[in-house]
């Protein structure tokens, strides 16, 4: 590193899309003399890439800015904020945090070259069209690479801020995605995860209407021994073509993340989710009937405005009815601009929300253990990702974490592991030759 090189630290909060955005930001800044660092204390430029899906995530971002504000009193430091909170709050952040130098939104990443050269404090949160990459991407070390294929959402669920912070759906051209996938494989990654807030909507806004299934087949056809994953799926956008494509592929992993959010039809309607319980169940059944050993995970909200105790019990029963393998959970958090945030008179008591969330989390643990126990005595293909505390660790095709012994496994190998024990969150076994 030369004397003119500067160091940049990025704190990434929230979803995989944010992680991918942070990699792109690092790539852009590398062209302007910035070297990534994992130590915020040695950085010349600190950026927090934010999530606004819940208030807790937003508060974490503000707390980090406060830490950096104190650091700035001791040394020269440029401070920036990006991501969904930046898009949501815009210039108000400059007023709230006088030590903040730069605010840029989810659609303004590629404006960074001119933004970082401003001598004054600046906010850029304009909604501009997607601009394809002209900079390198500095990917996080590991075996899995994030590959965004579509950004934004058109569904406008009544609780969700994403359409307001990420905008309407915008797909990247398939040729650009495939070329990026080729570059990822050249760099030695063993898994590619296709990303989208609603990944199954891919291509609907493009001229030739390419589908997610088409894109998966094109990437599947690339040379090499690697895996493909995709997330997140909106239930009614999952097509027969997609299910058939996953079924027939040796590279696409048997794993669907399909948020349900509630087991109650009335609550689903209030959420502006475009399906009911019966439809969700039919989709899950179709996937399970066609794809062996498929893992189906979900998202659920506890304490949505006006949700009764009986309706919450319907959410719990959905786990059993659809045999869900795992779910992310959260207590309802009102978000700016969303319709549900205005239903103050229907808000569920905070203590009741916390209690429901605790019950929901116990159900998740129960179902996760039940799912994992199915694989005891089985032999599973595992991608070896790390070696910790005398054990190798990796994941199966259907995304089960496995800890195992082996005398010959290496990081990056695909290895068969005989599963001999299951816990709530992972499997244990012995590597096979």
C-alpha cells in the first residue's frame, strides 16, 4: 500500500442485497485509492450500509454513526451512510448528524465517483435508472458469491418499506448477469446465489421477458463444478417451469425461501399479500411432490395490527400443516410511508407482540429439529466451507449446516458426509471417501 492509499470500512446491516451492494461500493472506491479494512479504527472513510425493514435495524445504524462521530473528534474521518435508511430519510440525516459527510441512496451507488470528491456535505437519494457495472467488485472472501438479478418490488405489502426504499422492480439484462457469473466462477467461488427482493419476478420488465427459470438454466450450463441458489420467492410467482428447472438440475440447490407472513387469510388480506392459506399450501405441496429432499423456509410476522390470538394460532398451525423447515421471524414494526403504520388504533400491545414472537420462535426450533432429524443415517453432499474447533463445517444442497470429521477434506471440496446426529440448527457426521 502506498502513502497515498486510504482505507475504507463498511458496516453492512440487513439483507444479502446489502452485502452485495457493499461489495460493489468497495469495488468503486478501490479505483479512487481506497483499500478495504476490517478495522474501523484505522479507516479514513467509514460507511454504514443500512436496513430499514425494522426499527431495530435502523437504530443500529444510528448507533454506529454515533461511534464514528466520536472517532471523528480524534482524527480526520469521512463518514457516509447508504442503503434503505439513507433512501428513506435523505437530507434529514445531515441535519440530525452534523458529523455526517455523505448520504447516498440505494440507486446512487454508481454516483460515488463524483460524490466522494465534493468538499461539502452532500445527499444523493434520487431515483435513477439502474446503471450497469463499470467497476470491479471486491467480493467478500468465501465460497459463496452474491449475484443480484433484480432489485425493487411492485407488491406494496402494507407493512413493507422496500418499494419505497428500493423502488419498483428493475431486472438486469441476462447477458450481463451471465457474464458476471462467469467472472465469479473464474475467481474460484463454488456457489452463486441469485438475489432479488422478489427473485421470481425476474425479467417481467425486460423486452424479451426472460424468466428466472431461463436464467437458471443458462447459468447451470456454464462449465465447472458449482452450486446455484436463489432467493427470495413470492409464493404466487413460483411457476411450474421454475419447479421443473430445479428438479432437473444437478447444480441448482433444492431450497426455496417462500415468505408466508401469516397463517390467517384475513391477516394476509390486510397485509396485501396476493394469496391465501390454501394457495400457499398448494404451492408448497407442488414443490415437495416434484423435488426430493427440498427445504422450504419462510418468514412470519408476529403481532401484525389487528391480529387476534386466534389468528396468531393459525400461523403456528401453518408450520405443522406445511411442514416448514425453518422460518425467519419478527414482531411487527411500523415503517414510514406504509399503510399499516397508520393503523395505530389496531396495534397489538408490545408485551403481547413479544410473547407471540417468543412462542413463534419456539415453534421454529421445534420444526427445525424435526426437519434435521430426517437426515440422520443419510449420506449428504456437503460443500466444505471452514474448519473450526477441530471440525469441518459446510452446507448440504438443501442448506443444512453440517459439522463433521474428516482426514482428507479440504476447504472448497464437495464431500459426502454420513449424518449420525441432529440438533436444532445443524447436523453432525463423518466424511466419506
